[in-house]
C-alpha cells in the first residue's frame, strides 16, 4: 500500500522533467511559415541528435528532458518556401560555433528563441568563346577555411548561362567553373588562369545579394599531326606540347594512335613547340618540331579556340654523325678561332652559335669568331646544330676556352703615354702639382684660371724658381686647390696678376693657409705691365735672350714658356705685346734688360713685321722669329729650335683651350721639355713629325678627354 504523497515524491524525483521552449521569429515583413526545430544533446564534447519538432505557429517545446547541455537548430521544412538559413540558437552557423544551453534537473527554459534570416546570395553569368552563353556548366561555390577550401554549394548554369546560390552565410568564397564533357572550354576558377587551380576569394557580406559574378571561359585550342619513321610507317611515340624548348615546361601531352596520329586538346593561346620521343617503345630518337633538337626548337603561335593540324614529323633511330674538334684553350683578343665541324651524312646542314660564359653572343653564327675586346675575360664555346635527311637532328657543344686574355698593349715607341688631368682646370692644376711635387714645395704660384696672360708670363718665373702653378677663380680658392696647398705646406706664395685677376679675399685665404706668410703679388696695370713686373722680379740687365709673344692670344706664348722658363742659357723673360705696336712699358723693360737677342714667338699675324723691325733697336744682336703656318706648326717649330732628340718627356696640350696647358708649362720648363699643341680629336701632322724627331721617353697629355680625346691618345700610342 502506498503512503499518501508517495506518487508526488516519485514524480519529483523523476530525472526527465526539464523543458526547453521558445519562439521562432522571421525577418520584418516576412509571413511566418512552418519551420523544423531540432534538439541535440552534448556527449563527449559533441552534439548528438535527440529529436525534432515542427513549429507551425511560431512556437516549439521540448519536454521530458534530463539535466545536461543542449543545442537547438532551426531549419526549413523541405521544400522551403523561402531561402532561409539553417541556424543554431544565438545565430550559430554550425555545430562548432553553436552556443550550448545548460539545463538543470526539472528546469524549464522558455527563453530559447530562434531568429531566422534569409542569408546572402551569389549570382552571375558564364560565357565562352565569342561571348556565347554556356548552359550546363557546373559551378562550385567553395568557402575558405583555415585548412583550405571546402564545398559550400554546387549548381548548374541554366539555358541562359546563369547561376545563383542563396541562403549563404557571410564569409570568404571562391568559385570553380567546370564545362560539360566534350565541351572545348577549359575549367577555370574565379579570377584564375584557365586550366589551373589559381583562384581569388571574394567576400560575401551578411544578408547581401552579390550579383554580376560573371566569367568568360577560355576555349581551348588543339594541335594535331602524324608521326612516321624514315620508312614511312606510323611510329608509336610520346608527343608533348611545350611553352619553351625544354622537357620541363610541358602543357599538354599524349601518344600517337595506331595510325601515327596525335591530337592534343585544351591548349591555351600562346607560343609553343612540339617534342617527340619514341625511344622507349620503338627506339626512335627524340626531337622537336621542324627537325630541330631541343635547344633550337622551332616555335609556333596558337590562338584561342584554333584547331591547328599538319604537324607531321618523320623520326629516325640514328642521329646525324658530327665531328667537332676542341677549341684552343688559350685565346687572346684579336684572335680568330674556328669551329671545324664536319659530318659524313649526305646533305648535312651545320649551324653555329658562339657563347660567352654560357650566354649566346648575338649575331655570332658563323663557323669562325674574331675575338673582340668585349670578350676579354670571357670563356668561349660554340654549339653546332646538325640536321640531315633520314637522321635525327643533334646539337653538340665544343670544349670551353680559358678566359680570353687581353691584347698585349702596343709597345710605346719612346715610352708610355700618360694623362695628367682632373675634373676641371683647377683640379688639373692640382694633379700636375701632385705629379711634380709629391713631397711638397717651399713656394707656390697662384694665377687666374679663366684668363691666360698672367699665368703664361708667370710660368717663366715658376719654371726658373721651381714650384707648382695652381689656378683659381678670381673670387675664392676651390676646395681642391685648398687641399693641395695644405698638402704642399709652402712657406711662400706668389700671386700673378692684380686684384681683378686674383682678389684680396684669395690673398687672405692664402695667407691663412701658409701660416700667415703674406703673399707676394706681381701685377701691373694690364697684362703687358704684369709681364714686365714678373720680368723685373726675376731678371736683371744684360740678358742673353728675351722672348716676345702676342698678349691677346695664348698658343705661341704657351709653346715658348717652357723654353723661356728653363734654367739654361736659353732661359729669359717672356714679354707680351700687341700684334702691331710695342707698349711703352714693354719698351722700357727692353731698355732695362739690354738683351743680346730677341726671339719672336709666332707669325706676322701674332707679332707684325713692323714690330719686329722696331724690336731690333732694343738688342745688340739679332731679332729672330720662330713660327709655323698655324699654332700647331708653331709649337713644333719652337720645339725643333730648342730641344734635341731623346728628350725625357714631351707634353701634349689642347691648342684651342688654354687652362690645362697653363698648369703644365712650368713643369715642362722645370723638366726641360717641349709643349706641343694638338686639336681635340686629331693629331696634327707637324706635331707627329716633331714627336718622331724627338723620340721622347714619355709623352704626357695635359687635360681630360674633352681637351685631348682618346683618339689622339691612341694615335700617340701608335707612333713609331
């Protein structure tokens, strides 16, 4: 007999009395429809199906539940009247992201409401060659996950080539488009290359229609032909289509059929070649299209959708016999080397290509190669391609030479040709100073680098005393000259010219650079008076010789400065004069000097015959003239009159640009060397003849290639 209340106690202890219930809500404006609600219970971390219930009136209820953890999912009752998403409680999209519901014994949860949404959609059109719409294309929608792409949905294009996916979660997706069997169009991924697995993802926002995801599929081309042996019978051979003449760049492949035919389909537009290799099955040697070996395969173009045929090939079991002797190992610039290849095959054709360090030399396709200076240091080889009827073509390579040796430099007939130059006239004067005075100098001489008269007159004194002549602008010392003065560490400075030529500011700079030794300045009212001031500083009366040169043009004075400045019996002051009159200051200086002879530098256009007659009254000896028909010939004439053969050095300077030569004139005077003038790009005949007479042990070019070109240097090096 049961005690009163026993049934009630038994009910209270029943473990299956918990309840989960709630409502199903729809997007605003959507009428409610019947949905199916499914209950899952968690076991070992997984949600296992428990049972389902319809919710026809927007409400659902699961009773008789035990304590535990649950998940609730809502989905359309198939067929779905609207594209609603299958969702879990709290907008969960799948079992892994679904929120769990904890339920105690006998607990009733009535707040588990489920909100339904339509989700997003993706749609577009698929077209093909000539923009024709393609029906029946399989369109796969794939979602990007941490482990790669997973399938989200699949559909076929309709008769208009259109497709549509709906009920999608917001996520990153891609699309794959696969044409039907026998359709020549190629599989393609979204924004990828046809025929590959390349693809790009696109974002689908929440509850958004993503339209116009249109794509044009590429129509594949085809390549076909027949392969036979040298006896005309079909050959069972492998056929490959390659983007380059290399077995590793294959894009399509196949085998010939029983008739020797091959047909390669699904080919993209591009440039290709064909390779054939029947050696495995029939012993026929491999070759490429148009009877070529792989290195020089003939290529052809393929357009989209094109069906190319006629690629008929004859294979052979024997390669063209070819002999290629080794190249010489030691090769020098200027040599001509030959590839003496030969073949015993009738009608054999031999083609050559020369290589340097493995790279083809453009245009070097003859059987011989003349080795130019551009190949110096390079290792040379030659490739010979041999082809002949009835044989398989072959490419052979020669042995490799050592690195090409430079051509031995021509032995200078009288010593080396060197160049003394800097970046500009001031740097050139510094370069000459460094060459002549590597250990420093007690005295230095400064002159304006943009005007020649003061420097030319001063070159005589500089040569007599021995010291560098450095050039400067009027207003300030260049940095390169400042650095050279610091290196020279002089104790005295002489400035040639007045403050218009070398300013007081430059004088102050020089004083500071020489431990405040006040520079001496030799200057006059004009260039003629300055030449007199320099003469008075160095020369007394009863001079053996005085030189007269035109003060308005530099070439003649430049050629004579080394002679006048040399510390010998031929040394003497260099005075400047106009062409047609002797300035009073020059006449007074001639009276003081009382020269035993006077030498005029240059022709009558430089110093007139009338002036020459007037000069006779200032000397007890002769007035002579050293000149040629032009400035170059005059420089050669001055040299011939004053220098014997086998001089240690001869200087070459530009005859139309004075700055580089100004710096070299004192050096020539110190060394007892002539200064010969040249045009920028050609060496005058008179200068060539004088150099051959002198046979100097060294030739020094003053200035850069803009003053004396490399062509002139080459001409100097080739003399003798």
